[in-house]
C-alpha cells in the first residue's frame, strides 16, 4: 500500500499537527505528512514542522486576500497531496475549496458532534451539566462541523473542572484519536469491504438490481431473483491479481485490449472471465473516478437487463 500524502493546515502551535507527523513515521502507518501550511506565516507550528524536516509553506492569508486559496491550492498540488488534515486551522474555508477537495479534508473538533458545533465547546459542556465531553474527527463540508463522523473519543468531566482544565484533557485525547482515525481513513481506498459498499450504493441506483453472488464472490444481477443475470462481480485479489477489482461486461476483446493497453493501472484482463467479455477495473486505488465506475455499471447493466427495462432508455438515447 502506498502511503497517503497528507497536508496539515494550522493557525497556531500545531500540537495535533505534531501528533500526526510523529504517528505518520511508523512503518505501518498508511499516511505521511508531506506539507504543513496555514493562514499565518509566523504560526509556531510551522517552525516545529520545519525542524522535523517537513516541507512548510508560509502563507499570509491577510496579505494575500482573495489570492490566498489559489496560492494554497498551488502548494497542495506541488506537494501531490492526497488528503488535507485541519489541526487548529481557524480560517473559514470557501465552498469552492471544499468542493474541490470533497471527501479529502478531515478535521478534529473538541466536542462529541453533533453537540456543540463552533467555538467554546468545553464551556458549553460545563454549562449544560454534561458528564462527558470529547473530540470528533469528521469530514469537512460546506456546513460547519457537519460532515460524516469518522471517529470519536469521550473524556470524563470532573466536578472540579474548569473550561481550561477540560480543554487540556480533551487535547490529550485528540492527540490519540486524530492519528488513529486519519490512518483508518487513509487506508479506506484499499479496504475491500468499503469498496464493495461503494459499488453496492452505485448499483442500487439502477432498476431491478439484486445482490447475486458468483462462485462465492459478491455480485449484482438485474431482473427477478430466479432469472437475474449478473452484470457486475467483485474481484478481491482475483486469481493472483494484486488489487481489489470490479468485473463488468465490455463490448468485446478489441475494446478490452485497447483499454488495458492504454490504461493498465486501471483496467485488467480477468483470468477465466476475460474470454467471456468481462473487463476488470482496479478499484483499490486512491484516484478512483467513481462517476466512471457508475457509468460502467450502467453500461454493463444495460447489456444484461431484459428488453422491457431498457426500451425507454433506448428511446431516450435517440434524442
């Protein structure tokens, strides 16, 4: 497994940044921090990152104004970043930036979301008489602290706690949680179960689709249960293949050979199935185009579906 290349964005001392850097140096960690940047060129964490040998981009959001996000994107591209981890990054992120990096920005928030979004979370927990506080790692969306929750940790609230003492303990918990959850998220593109879930969700959009295994492998068929015909089959390291793949129906050997020759990192000829017109698509990659996978599923579905299901589609294609 190649390590995910992570950029960490900070605005201050960067203690969570440091936790991510050190955890990323373990041989079995699926990510590495390759860039640290933020909105303040004199943030203390930048000096620590530089001392640890991590590439640093000192950007001044106030001085750059509207050009800041373009400059940041340029730095991220130069570092070939796969994921962005926010660690005390206090600048509001524009929707255009979030959309560009959709599904690839994670954040850690000092509360048990969905409780206490925004600032002053520990004071809110104390004011409400909560027994526990904690931290949450979540995906970043355009709505504040509302993306998919990836992991949480609880921290007990003591009778003697102040907001400051509780913040200190929650921060310790954050340092344990963030690297672990980021590692799990960074390895998700190689997880056969997660890949199957993505394919299942895409296949479910098509009419009359059922789960239909093929020689023990997860698969999808179209039609009623007795007569359903497979149009997609999962291929988890299929007959010596190094990747988790998806088998779909192609038009024939000419198309298959052309695709495999042009893009061998994406397509492969599956043993025993290729001769029957099945094309393999490698899905255990960080750069999977899931819209492209959806297109292949629909195309394969059409080739397998009974005429009564495809008649309207054929008519629509004529316009």
